[in-house]
């Protein structure tokens, strides 16, 4: 008799960034592989569950927390950040301001959540809408920025075209598995 020891991990992942950068579109693309142009502005928090058969013996369940705009953010921050294992901070490549604001989001995360051992939770920086031509943020600038501010990595994504969506999540899961 061969007994495989099955392991299942549940990770809470929070998705944050300025309104309209594509957070909801990203989650929908990742979880359902669909894209719609007209997601109603999220009210409160949307939850999505993604189950990944990581290996013969390892299942990973991701609970994705998709937040509404900043206005609603303040009163629910504690609950929102509580016990998060990982984080996606997203900006829109065609909106410089959304890139600059990622620093505030990162500081917010680092001040409000940490892993049980006290270290910061892994954060991935995503530059969304890479399918669009009118960019306002330079690649070299992002490259310097993500290192300076302790993101685990960054990549361009397109929720619209489904570019680098699963890859970005896979990278984050690898880090979370290593740290769990
Ligand atoms: P959220 O407010 O961050 O959740 O952003 P949404 O997912 O609601 O998207 C805001 C707008 O950007 C919508 O019109 C989306 O269709 C559009 N959008 C989202 N992701 C992309 C993308 O990768 N490329 C393009 N061109 N548009 C996108
Ligand atoms: Mg949304």
C-alpha cells in the first residue's frame, strides 16, 4: 500500500490599488477566465475562491479579497488586512498617479499586517493594462521602485487579454508556500 500524504493550504490574498486600475477584472480573469468591460464598482468586498492542484500531494486554495475604492476603505481596513498571507498591489500603466500611489498602499499593508514571525507579507506589484499603447510609466522606473520598496516581484499584466495573470499568481503562491 502506498499512502500519499495530501496537504491542503488556504491562503488569503488581498488585491489593492487605486480605483479603476483593473483589480476586479484581474480577479475575474484569474478565477473564471472571463473579461467584461462593465464591472459595477465593487461595493465593500468581493470574495473569490481559486482552487489549484499544485502537485500530486498539494492543493492550494486561494481566497481572493477584492476591495472597492479607497473611499470605503478606511472603515474596513482592519478586517480586510487581517490574517492576509499575500498581497497584490496593482496600478494602471496608463495612469502615473496610480503608480505613485502604490507606495501608500504598500506602506498601508506593511503597517497593518505581518506574518506570524513578524516579517512583512509577500507583495507582488502588477502593472496592468499592458495591452494599451499610451503608457505613462517607464519600465526602468518600475524596476528600481519594486526593489527599493521590497516587493517580491513585478510584472506587466493585461486582465483584458489574460497576459501574465496566472503567472503572476503562481509566483506569489510559490513564495507563500515557502513561507508557510
Ligand atoms: P477596479 O476598480 O480596480 O476593480 O477596476 P475594474 O476591473 O473595474 O476595471 C476598470 C476599467 O478598466 C474597466 O473599464 C475595465 O474594463 C478596464 N480594464 C481592466 N483591466 C484592463 C486591462 O488589462 N486592459 C484594458 N485595456 N482595460 C482594462
Ligand atoms: Mg473593482
